[in-house]
């Protein structure tokens, strides 16, 4: 099984992005991931999900959990430690959909 670092290396570049916003069904910003140290991997994952799926729904969230590799199990064991992974569990568990806005 590939590690998170190995998976990130195979995803499209996202260095040019400033942030990713998740927009709920009411048009409100429900999540923000800024492209800065500590969240650059999440920007890359969510950018990939946007490119592949167009929005963040159940199928995209399951793919995202696979991309986070070893961090997914750590997020399950320690809720709150990885909020961008926790959000993917929330999407799956509550059948949510978010639009992904990239800037």
C-alpha cells in the first residue's frame, strides 16, 4: 500500500492555489483549507477530488479517505486531529454534498 507522501507525489500540482472553500447547499462556506504549511497535502487531495468529481459527495469522500492512506486510520482513532479527513467521514456518514470552490 502506498503512503500518503507517495500518493501526493502522483497527484496534479496545486502550488498555485491559495485556498479551497467547501460550499454547503445554502451557499455558505462550510469549510476552508488554505494552502499553507500543514495543510498543503489536504489542498492537493481536495483539488484532486474537485478535478475528478466536481463536488464533494459520498463517492468523492471515499476516494479522499483512500488518498489520505495511513492518516485515515489515525483520524478514526483520534477524532479532531485531522479535520480535513474528519470532514470526509462526515460527508459519508450524513450523505452530504459540498461544492468545491478553488481560488
